[in-house]
C-alpha cells in the first residue's frame, strides 16, 4: 500500500512516516508528497500540520497543483484521507488565527480561538498541551475500533473547531468544555490531536485507517 503524506512545510513528517510504517507492520510504503503526481498513485492520503493555520495554508498553496489534486483524489475519487492537527483544521471553511484565512471548506465549521475555563471560571492554560481523554460512543466508527472511552491522545493547540455538523463529530475531549477531537464524513477522517505522538492509541487509529474501506 502506498500512503502519501502531504508536506505543507510545517508537519512532523518523520514522526508521521514512522508511525504509519509501524502501524502497518511494514506493509505501507510512505511517500512524502511535494507534487500532485504522488497523490495519483496513493491508496491513502495523510495531511499533517502544526503551527499556525495561515502558515500551513500558505505552505499547501505553495505546492503547485496540490490543492486541486487533493480535491480530485479525495472528494471526487474517494481515496481515504486523514487530516492531523492543523491538517484537520485546514478542512474547515476558515481559520481565525491572526485574521481570517480561507480553509479548504470540505467540512462545515471554522477554527476559532479557545477560551477554556475551569470550574471556578478561571482561564485554563493555552495551548491545550498534553494527554487528554477521548469521549466517544463505542462502535461509532471503524477508526475507533479497539479503543475505549477514556483512552488518551496527545493534544497541542490553542484553536479548535467550532460549528461542526453534529453528525461529523465522532469523538470529543474536555478542556473547559467539549472540544472536537475527531471528525469523520464519508472517506474523510481528521484528528485534532497528534495521532503520531499518541502512543498505542494513535498506532491503533492509524492501523484502523489503513484497513478502513469507506
């Protein structure tokens, strides 16, 4: 299986590659995609990202033909897709980090600043950084197979998805209130947390993604 990992110039590509290879038991060949041709031969596509929304979008736009190729392969031809962290956020209609930046608009919603508060009303630290428990309904989606509510994933973010379609949200976490953790629609999956840094839980999700037949 060929897995294309798109390079928007800000993803943790080495960790993503290692995690996919490990989750596949060596069955996946990971190709870092800097040009559309890589996507055309891929059976799975992953878009990682970290840092600022606008910078990731600019990095993606700088890859000639990549946005159009992503749309063609994922939205038109149905290749299974996984967005990770800012790679998830780019699927929104817009990001509100340091101004307004258009997203890919594959899913409804926007990425807005977080304002988490504790039970006493005091602000919680940002970014939300560290291990946080996932809340989901067992059996809700094949991506979560073999996991249990309360399993933890590794988050690092100060902006979060707002206005998602309820049917797209398959897992949340709590940080001063519910935070969208996993989105799914059709052949599209996306995680706010760094699946490649989430230990056995992340490896299980990646394995599920590689086996998934949407």
